[in-house]
C-alpha cells in the first residue's frame, strides 16, 4: 500500500503565536504560509492552522475534541515529552500511565496550544492496543 498521510485543519487566532508553539515548541516544519494560514509538518502529517475571526474559547475538558500522535517507539514519545518540558509548553494533563497492567496500557500527556486546541501524545505498551483489544471497552478517562 502506498503511504497515506493524515490531514487536519484547526483554528488559530494568529500565525506568529502558531509558529511559536508548533514550530519552536513542538518542532514542526513550516510548509506554505499565508497571512491567514500555515501548513505544518507534524511528524510527516499535514496540519493546517487557519486564522479565524470567531472567538476561540476553551473546552471544559479534553473531550470531545483533541488531536495528536501515537508513537510506536517509547523513546520517541519520551523525546517529545522532554522537548515540551524544555520549551515550557503548556501541559493540560501531565504525563501519566493509563490502564496499568491491561493490554491497553499506555503513556499519555496533553498539551494546550495558545488557541485552546488540545493535543494528545501517546505510546501504547502493546502495539495491538492501537486498533485492537476490542474486549476492553474503556477509551480514555472517565468523564
């Protein structure tokens, strides 16, 4: 199968703050840029920041909307965590372990960008938990 890339567009209030968080903070590469939009390379996936004039307001919690990455190598997850800490990015949820001792056990943390978008970064202890382990119905934290 040919490589398929993920694309996500999300709202921001301005491009300068977007670059500070995503480029300087997370290490994204800049693609095309206009006064009202910015294409970013997030680990090989295209995310696009679009400036909106609508009022951006915080969500009450991480659900229902957030986006992010699942790392298949724990060292890569740890490397991004260290970068986020070193760059003093805003953590919405500190790193933690979910579902300890279960086949769905994973490490996770949530960041919040300057425009109230939540980003989750995960590493599953067992690769099969990414799409499988259907007998374990719990997904995420209880709300």
